[in-house]
C-alpha cells in the first residue's frame, strides 16, 4: 500500500525538485534499521522511518516545513495502523497460549 502526500512547500528529494512524497507501507525491517541507527533518539528514529518509507535520505526530509511534516506523520500512522474490519470496527487479535507439558 502506498500513499501520496502533497506538500504545501516544494523540496528537493533525491536531488529532484518535488511537491509530493510517496510513502510505502513500513516494514519490520524499516523499524529495526531505524532503531539501530537512532539508538534512543526518538526524533531520529521517526525521521529515519519516514525517510525509509519515502525512499530518500533522512537529510532530504529536513527541508520539509513543520506543517508538511505533520502530514507525513499522519500518513505514517495511517500506513502502519491495523486496517479496520469490513464493518468499520477495529478487529481484535486473540492469541491462545496453552501451557507446555
């Protein structure tokens, strides 16, 4: 799943001018890589996750205005959230654990 985010202020992304960013759905690998690079720095973790989803360097996203950055954060949350059930209600995941022995 992808999402296109229209920017109010154009930026240079991968050395090309653009007024939009296309995010792909994040992966577990993105999360692991971002945590390894960021350590305990939550802002750096988020920036790395967003850059991975956009296919660019984190430094490219430093040009984004705060208003547009908010759009990127919302898109990240939508793309990483569990999809609602067909009836519009959030589905529940239930695990049954049986003791060994």
